[in-house]
């Protein structure tokens, strides 16, 4: 098993430097915010009655995060569409934002084309690919993601771009101070949980050691519900390990009933509660009671509390922590955190039957 206190050895398992991408979270957020400020003044904002963000995987989670962040301020609904087709209600009064890091995600492209046929207001985010070509063809505003990485490692761009756009469109109040706070906390936390910090002082390394050979079940509420989803997908892709995510308070209406069975599995589960100082008081109480029920079954558990005053800072600080945990877990399993052979195989098989979408 990899010794987490020997970071000089990480490169043997991490030749494509996923660790470096995680280390650069703060820089990503800062650069993305500056770039989107230069873009949004040229964006003509029409009247619309809903926002739909198209995306899959690492390109879709930014939409989930935005929807949670803007839930208390947006005058129109914001939803994420992970499919080839669009709901019937999406039409010429809808803003459709297509987010695909590669620009070649087949589900996203199909839905983007459908949105144009329906006369939707369009906007696109990508590093290039077919989506950039379609944006030019459709005369659609396009934001270029300039950061070379796997899609999941460019979340600082795909999320902060959306935050800037939402602010410009009146869906969010001014986030300038929140971005500054987020960048400050990300830099501070990197010095606390980065690879050079020994395990004895590094909470992310400690949690990764506890998660090894266990099934993580991550749950959150409000702004941290999509962050729990991010934790799950990062453990899946970086550590090549099963993980599950849940949302509170729904968690308390079904999942709590299952805590006792199957008995052989209970010792392998590790429950992680993502909490925030600003969470609803009833959410806080539910987390406390749920922890009691988990403890009754002697299931391992841990609470991870977000840092920062603003909702944005709380979200990104908790994402950063989870990203480091997923990386350290990959080191413990000695798997390349960047390579995704099963997804590559799936895409290869899909490519054997080209789509006409």
C-alpha cells in the first residue's frame, strides 16, 4: 500500500498529475471569474422563464452546484438535463446552457441541437470540439474553457463560469466578495491538506485511510447536496471505487430504514455527513438524529463541516476536501486517478454504432 507520507512516490501512480489539478483549484476559480467578467457584458440577456443546463459527468455537476447556490435568489427555475432529449416544457422562453468540457459529449450535443430546433435561447461552454463549431454555426455565445485537463478536473471553470453568468442575468446577487473568500479559503486549505502535509496533521489523508476497502455513503443538504454528489463521482473516477450519495431530508424518509441490513455489509459502510454552519436548523437536527441511528448499528461515520461565510466558499471548500480525499484514496489503491479505462471502453463500444443524433 502506498505510504501517504511519501508524496514523492505519488508520480509513479499519478503520471498525468491529477494532484496538480486539485492543487490548482484556487487558481482555476480566480482565473475563471476574471475571464467570465470579460465575457458577460457582451451577453444580451433576453427574458426567459427557466434555465436548463445540459451536461454529463464532470461538465454537469457545475449546473447542479449553480442550481443549489441560486435556489434562494433566482426568480426562475434552474435545472440540469442529463439526457439526449429535452423535457416537453423547454421552448422559446427557456435559456439552454450547454456545458461539455470536450465539446463532443453525444448526449449534450443531441439536446443542444434539439434546443435550437425549439427556438430556445442558447449559450455554450467548452474547450472546443463539436459544441464550439455548433455555437459558431448558430451564432451562439460561447465561453472557452482554456484549462487542459480531464473534464472533472476543470470544475473551477465550469462552475465559476456559470456563477458569473447567473450573476449577470440577475439569478444571483453579486458574488465578487464570495469568490475572493473562496479563493482565500482554497489556498489556506491546500496548505492544510495538500500532499506535503503529513498524515498525522492532514484530515483528508486520515479520512482516505478510513475509507480504504469500505463503501463511502456521502450525504448533504441544501447547497451541500450536489457537493455530496461530487464526492461520490470523484471517488468513482479518481479512486475507481464504488461510492453512493444521498440528499437530506429525503435521506430520512427512506434510507434510514435500511441501516440494519444486510448485516455482513454494515462493517464495510462508511457514512460521511457534509454539513454547513448556515444549514437549516431542521436539517441540523436531522443530521444529529441520523448520526444516532447510524451509531446504533456501529457503522463508521464522520462529519465534514464546510468552511467559509458565503455559500459559495462553503461549497468549493468542501469540494476541494473531497477531491483530495479521492486522490489519496487512489494512491492507497495504487490506481491512476486520471485514467478511466471503463469509460473509454464504453465510449469505444458506443462508437462502433455511430449515432445519427
